[in-house]
């Protein structure tokens, strides 16, 4: 979903809005594909009536990656808001 650019660091907020019923996972890595230790939220049920899943205050350095996964295609939309600065 997002890779922190070289020479940058920042604070990030991830918002996952359900478009239907599904389960979503959020992972943060230092650059590689996410493993079990990188999962921040795992298979969290979301639905229109429950509202979005939001996680903020995520401080990351250059090269870090944010991954969002949904168990059902086209059932969630994800956005990342951030403030970045030179590292």
C-alpha cells in the first residue's frame, strides 16, 4: 500500500473503510514481505454498519512498508494519511 521514501520518516494513519462485510489485516514491515511478526491487525471483521478500522500514530523510517489485505475482493478501501520529514 505504501513505502516510506528514501531519506524520509514520518507518522502515518491507516483508515480501512468497509464496502461490505469482510475481514482485513494490516502489517508493517521493514521492507520485505510481511511475516507473522509484522501483523498489527489480523483478520479483523469489518462491515458497513461497524464503520472504518483506523490505526494512527504509526511512526516509520525510510524503506518501511504498510500492507493491507482483505479476505474478499473489492470489499474494503484503504487510505493512508501522513506527515513526513527528512530523516
